[in-house]
């Protein structure tokens, strides 16, 4: 296959993956704009009809005219990501009938698609309301993620419907986006029996229907967890996130992942947060993670950490991480992971706006001193939840049990 043919075939394959694999392409309001550039701004006008009243009127008497207003909200082209891989001519020859270029191209396309998918699904956090354990029996959230059970599943399915309807959201074209474990648990209980597990589950994300809503499954949901550290850690105490170990040390040393205790719980917790946010940095409070662990924290889990001295906690959010795998060996038994959940989407399709170039940018460059072609695969996009769109979906917090 000539490289020019490969380029065309790769673009078509990428488009196929973009549209058929990404759950976000099915639930978002998508537009394809080939003329977009990074930093461009898309302007959208939103009408405000709140001042228009329904009034009684008298024949032959002028009716009151209520004014309508509008406001502009903008969506900035703020996603510019890409991946590069090489194709060596000798490898293509030695592979015989195999096609390493297309195999690599497909896998890279999936990586880029998953990145964009996770970015869109992270918008779930911008819903008009969280839905958690408190909402199962009352109108108010309490901040505690839902543990799925034979009791809570029927409550959650019925109450999310009521919560969304109470916000005057149109109850047509409604969908769920769940992670595989949540979907599996829901399907075990009577209210979930109309989820079709045969043939459709895990296929292109679609998994049937639930209480009138289409159900999609994704591994690219946003995960969140809270770590409480109110007591100064002991030398050698560890925190493990996704298989990556962070070790608290009185004397920092040079071992990858070491964190300076710093003489207090606040200092230790802050140093941990800073290493998560800058896993490749070594300074007085931290030793950089290994190259492999940096990829896990920054790329695979896409973690950010926020420290709260007033609450003695650190919150981590993983875009596309889905359920986080966590543990700790903190000496003080009162210090531990106190929350671990995923943000699941429930609401109308089209509530999140996404604008993507209609084709991925691809550039093929020959290495000057090698029989190798580097293939650059870039995507430019904009992702935004406008204020009116936020009113049409919920952020359903499901515990990683």
C-alpha cells in the first residue's frame, strides 16, 4: 500500500472510529467544521424568556407586551491534541501480507478518540444538579455517591426521571451513560430487566433501554476520589493510585514517588497533590515518578489533585479514568480514602455542544536520515456546556463499591 493510499484509508478509518466508537458522539450536539483553528471562538445567542408572562386580557384593550432579552455565550476551540507514530519501510516489507501501518493507525485512532470522548464526558460535572444518595428519598443531594443495590437501583432510576422532569427538561430523547460495572449491577435488578445484554451490550456503546432512556456504556467516564489526611503521616506510609505508589518520607531521598512529609499533615498532603499534578518534577517536596508512572498519572488517568487545608482532604479527578483503583497504608486509622465514585450522565441527548474538524489533520514527514515516515495525527475541537444545555442533564454519582 502506498503511503498516500494509507493516508486516505487512515482518515476514513479514523472517522469510522470517531462516529461509531465514541459514546460522546451519540449523546452530544455535534458539529463538524473543517475551517476551525485552535483559539477560535464560536458565539451562540441564548434567549431569555423569563420576563414574558401569561396574562389575562380584555377585548379591545391593548395587551401588555413583555420584552425578551438575549445573551451571548462563547465556545472556544480549546482541544488540540495529537499522536505521532513511525512507519519504517523495511518493517512494511518484512511484514509480508500483514499491514503494520493500518494496525498501528487503528490503535492510534482509538487512543485519540478515547481522549476526546473522555473530554466530552467530563462535561457531566457541569450539570444543573448532582444526583446522589440524598436524592433517592428527598429532593436534596447530600454529597454521598450512590451504592447500587436492589433498593437503590429502582429508587435511582425513578428519581432521576423525576428530578430531570422537575427542572422542566424535555423528557424525550433521554439517555444514560454508565460505566460497565454500573450497567452490570443495574441489569441484575428487576427495574433494569429491559436492558438487552445479548448482542447489543458493549457494542458501539449502546446497551438497550432503561425506563424509557437509551443506555450507553463507556470506559471514559470521569472518576473522582477524596483522601482524608488529618494526621501527620509516618515515614514509609504509602498512597497507591492506579498501581502507582507514592511514599511519604521524613528524609526525601531520591526514590521515584517519594514525598516529603514536611512535619505536618497539611504539608504532606500538599506535597502529594503537587506530585500528582506535576509527576515529572523533582523538588524539595517530591521526587518525580518513573517515566511509566508519569504516563499512568498524566495520560492514562489524566489526574488532577486539589488540596483543601480547611477540610484536611485531597480530591483527585481523573478525566476518562472511570473507576479509580485506590489503596493506602496510612498509620493513623482515621486517615483513608473516604470517597471513590464515577460521574454518570443522565439527561437529554444534545445538551453538551461539541465542534470537531470534519477530518483529522494528518501530516506525513520523511526522516532525513532514515527509511522511516513519521505520521502526525492531530484533532482540533471545542467542547462546551452552555447554560441552557446544563438544565437538561444530571451528574449521577455512583460509588465504586
